[in-house]
């Protein structure tokens, strides 16, 4: 991810919490379903994971996801909202339920750049997911099933099935995503 500024505090926090729990990358990989290589990229600050991966890592480390994003939120006062929300090259999100510590429902407002796929891994996590399109046109793959969603349309699915999404429109897509994790 050349030229991209990724949060070192976030990366260091993930590594510190993992080591405090005497977990190897392989152990964390087995607890999250994410590859050790992808987790190593996260810990080196080469990539910031998608929301689903942050929730998987948080659950495996037995912490609230807000702990991982704490410092970024604190620094947001000195930066623009867009800088605070930016997480990957084509994908950004805002936590709409930061006060919901240790709760099962988490809501996010997500933006996906035009004609782009959320890069990284396919997502898969325990629970359920609800996606509501506010703006743009999204393709959401749930397993082998392709769903095309326009503004005002939604999709509710079992998030243990591998899923991924991409913006197929020429405008920046805006979504409301609610995750239920047991």
C-alpha cells in the first residue's frame, strides 16, 4: 500500500493487546479466521482492516472494538471527519454506536468510492448483517449469490457466510450497516 498513511498507533495497539494475552499470530488467526499474513500486515501498519475484521479481532482479544479505535477517535478533534473515517483506499466508515460497549449490535455508516471493491479479504464473522443503501448502487456477494442494491434497498443475511461488496455506480456509495455479533 505504497504512499498510504496508515495508523501506527492502531497497529501497535493490536500487537500490544495480542502479546499481553500471550497469543501468537497463528493463534489469533485461528480465533478470527483471518490469515496470519493479513494479521501481520495489520500489526505492521500496512493495512487497516475492515469493520468485520476489527470486530473479529476485538472478540478474539476479548475487548470492545472501541478500544482498538480509541486513539484515532481522540485525535479526530484536530483533523477533519473524513481523515478520521478513512480506513482503506476505497472504503471508509464511521461508528454510529461508539457508546455500545460490550453490546451485540454495532451500527456503521460506510462510504465506498465509485466503481470500487473493498480491497483486502472477503468478510466472514459470526452473527448477522444488515445493509441499507442510502446512495449509490452496491453489489453484495453472499457466498455465490449476487445481490444488487439501489438506494432505499436493503439486505439482511447470515454473516457466517463469506461475503464482500463493491460499489458498481459512478458516485460515492453511502450505506448503513448493522452487525449483530453473539
